[in-house]
């Protein structure tokens, strides 16, 4: 396995500091009209908020590899039970957060694996904004919700 070289802060040209020397990626899993959310531990950056599993990408990882690795580390999912649909990019100039949108099979099980998560939970699309969301996820959620609506709409 290659070394983990993505952890670290980047001072972005947008004026903010971001976690991930090579950008970051997260996995937005959906099943029906629900998504899997992670309640972030209080000690992590933007802690005690809800978002999707994700984190810093390493230099040798594709966007999808980084997002799935982070989701496995944080929620214990088995990637054989997901189907990648598309990637949503949140570009910040010199840094980006990539959201891998994937459909979860009924067999996919998620649970808290390490101390970064207080809880993981499937939430209906309409209920997501009732939670205290991670600020970046909260900004992206309306666009992600539209992408999900388009993906699950009858063809």
C-alpha cells in the first residue's frame, strides 16, 4: 500500500484553509430517497455536525478511490455493495472537494468504525436540513439534492 501523503492544511486562494494537500473527496451514498450521513465527532474540524464520510485524498488516489477509502475507514462499508453514478465537484480555485455519488444496494451496511464518527444514519432527503450540517456540505446540499432527484427520476 502506498504512503498516506494527503493529510495537511492548504491555504486556498478562496481565502479559506482546507483539509487535504491534494484535495478531498467524500462518498454520498443513496438508497431510495435516503442518504447516509455521518455525525462527526466534536474534536474533528467542524465537529458535531452531520455530513458525508470523506477526507483528504492521497497523491496516488483517484477521486473515487479516495472517497471510498475514507468511507470504509469511517463507516465500515463494503464497496462491493455500491455503484458509482457520478462525481460532483466543489471547486475552490487551487483546491477542490469531490463528492462521489453512489447508489447503495440493500445489503450495504454502515456503522461507526472509529472515533471520527459519533453515529451514521440513513436520512430521507427531506429531513437532511433538519440536522446541524457541516458548513461545506450545507452549501452543496441543494445542488447535490437536485443531482439525486435527477438520478432517481423515472427515465
